[in-house]
C-alpha cells in the first residue's frame, strides 16, 4: 500500500517522532498545510447560522451564546417575522421578545441585549448594522467574536472567530498555548494571510463540530491526523472513530434549516418537528 493510499490513522502512526522544538517556519508551514487539507475536506464550509442580512446575522450570533446554531436557526424564523428590523425590535415588549427566544436559553439576558443593540442601531446608526469592529463592539451583547462573525460573513471583512471549537483545536494543533480569546486570535492571525482568516474560521469550527470533538475526538477518521501533534487523544480505530462523526460526516442533518446549495448533507428540521 502506498503512503498516499494509507488511511489517516496509519499515516499518523508513522508521523515524525518528537524531537527538537518546532521552528517558527515549520509551524507556519504545518498550520497552512492543515488549512489546505481542511479546505479539501470542507469545500462547502460556511457560517452555520441562517441569515439574510447583517441584522439577522447579528441577532442570530448574539442568540448563539451557550446554545447550538441549530437551536438558534429553529428559533429565528418566528423572531424575524415578528421583528424584521432594528426599529421594530427596539419597540418590542420585553416579555414578548423573551418568549420568542426562550428556546435558546438565557432568554432574559439575551432579550435585554437584543433590545439594547436594536435601540443603539436605531438611534446611533440610522437602523443599519455598522461595518467596523470598533462600532460593533459598542453594541450591547456584542464582543469581538460576534463582531468578527458579522464582519466576515455580512461585510466581507476578514476576521477570526475564536469560539470554543476554534480555541480547542488550535491548542491541540500547538498553534498557540493561549487561553484568552484575544491572545488566541492574535497568535493564530500571525500564521496566515489576512485573506484566509474568515474561511479558516469556518473550516476549523466545522472540523471541531464534526470530527475533533471536545471529549472524544475521532482521531482515526481525521483527515489531518498526520499533521496533528495531539493525535491519539481520541479514538484511533478507524471503524470506531467513524461512528463518532457528526452532521453530514456521519450521515445526519446539519445545523441550518436553509443550508447553501452546495451543502452535501440534509437540512435541519424546524422547531417542533419529529
């Protein structure tokens, strides 16, 4: 069997043995190769929140804290029918807004943030979502992570989305040892051209949700196993690892009710569907 035809687990087992510390140049080359491999694995990588405009993406991203994108996507259709613009959401009765977003959890705090950011958009930005990070982070409930999601996916401004998946994977890959999201963002950004940042974020988050899970990564089914210094933390048997794969990788629905046309998996079911 040629090396190219070997499964990832077999090639990972033959990876270089630990030796002298990795040089900066070697780290950059390995990081960029991982990005290329992920691009081949997930050519359809995309934001996993349903949205049609910057306001919808901003609201959905705020709602996504401490819940899944699937639950947000199942909740936002009714929310946006009731409040399609910042002006209408700013005028919402708090109790009515809370009930609409209740399935996403922490609904009182999230409702307060949505009301606050909607009022700010109405009063300070003429009802439009601003396209600058320094403006976005002044909105209630909006930090750098949320701002980068909106900038990268609604405005085409490159940014890194350092969520829990992103942080976990880049530490496993030894791209950084930092825990603070802003420090993680800075160190990873320095490894790649700015033009790569947004798609890199999607690919890493996709991989974290599908393969490189927090508790039991599917190492034996991982396409970048030969490049991963943490190979072996999870299940290395290819057959057993294959059973750990999630979403379209495991033959299951994705997180979006309205996925992109090139998405190879099944759309998620609406809220309350069997």
